[in-house]
C-alpha cells in the first residue's frame, strides 16, 4: 500500500501541542539520535521516545494501554485519525533540531518492506510544534521523488500536519544561523494490518483485563517479550516470552478455559509452547532453574533462564530482584 502526501492544519487541541513541546523542553530530550540512513557524517539530533514497538512482534498502540500513559499524545493521535482515518500506530516520538544538528536524507522503517514486501509500508506523520516560525529560520521538511529532486517542501508552521509514505526519501533541512530555537516535531509512524502481529492480538484479547504486578497482565507479557528482543533473542524465544505465563504459574494464578496447549502450539509453534508449559509448571522456578533440580537439557534450561531474566526485569522496579537477575545472567554467559 502506498500513501498519498497530505498537508493539513490541526484546528483543535493546539494547547495540547504546546504541552507536548514544553514537556520535551523541560525533560526527556536526549541528544545523538540519528536518521536510519546510517551516514558516517550524521552527528545526530535531539529526540524523545514516547511509544516504541517491537520489530519482531509489532502491535498497534491504539489497542494497547501504553498510550494511556501519555494522554497528550493520545489526544493528538485521535485528532489525526479523525482527519485521515483509522490507522495502526507503530511508533511515536519527538525530534528536535538546532542550528548545526542537520537532518539528512533517509527513509523510515524500511525493515517493514524488507520483511513483509512492497505492499506493506509505514506512513510517516509529522506534526509541527513550534508556535512561531520565521521563514528566515529555514528548517523545511523536504520530500524527494525517485529522481532525488524535491517533490514537496513544507515549512514547520505550528499545528501543521504532513503525512506521507515512509518509503519516500525525505529530510529535515538545516536551520539557519539566525534560528535560536529548537525546531520540534511530533512524529507518528503507522503500519498496515498485515504487519500487526496475530500472536500479540490473541494474547491481548485474553489478558488485557487481568492485573499483574501493578500493570495489566498483557503489559507484563509484552514487556517480557521486548526485554528478550532487546537482548537479541530469536523469534521462538520472544514468542515464548510473550506467552510465558499464559497457563498460570507457581506465583501467578491465571486460567482461561478457551486456552489449551494445542491452541497455543498451533499459534506460536511446538518449541516455544514447550518452553511456556515448562515455565508455567516449574515449582520454585528460579531456584529450580539455578540448580537444575528437574534435570533439564542444558540448552532448554538456558532458554528458560533467559525468559526468567526478562520476566524478572519487568518486575524489578524497586531493584530488589537485581541480585537474582545477575545470578541467572552468570549462568548463561
């Protein structure tokens, strides 16, 4: 699917845009974020991540509760969808540029096309946050055509929205020396239905209403999977992490009569389901894995330990599990 370039003005919730910009200016912006083109001369720019996602098992943030933690972001996202229709939200962040932090030509989320084919693509939606903009400050967003000539050029005027196909080459043009402010943009990335993980859709439908360690059970499962993905685990292990407590465990009671081993096995595969079942049925799980009291095959035991590490990391807000996590990590080194 290819997206047409659109430029329109948000009419409502402009104060919310100011709140988002002030939030970024006051806290949370980090320097050094680079465009996806991986150019050696790219020194990076300012960035604040609001909603990240999995590349292995991506899901629509509009169906998850994470977005509820950022009500200003949710409000603007709903306004955009009112203008351009319902979308699957992949990511959301704020980029910031000052004089000397140049943006370079790149495309966004090319991993989607590589993984799902030319018909699957992301849409990039930019909302400009600066409440005033002098044309002598420069800083236009430019979109290039296939011949690398400028196809569109858009000034960053407050509340303006630019939506375009992420596979189009584009760049934030440099700011002039005269510009003494941070050029700020709120960016949303979409994805087509084909990219939305069916495994995540299933587990969310079963666990979104249950509670677990101060969050929904679904959030805990998804967080565990993301910890595994960030540790470079393969997809089988990430799937096992996503479903790791679906049968209930020695420490957490969960039961859904519509879930059985055959259903989970058909959904995520035989080996991931075997990991899930063992994880759920082990008694005194952490100590059992450390001491291998059930004489598990070593490679299987280490995969269970990797899941346990990710599981504990999501519950380690107070730091009381750090020693246990370190102990487990020493086993799989």
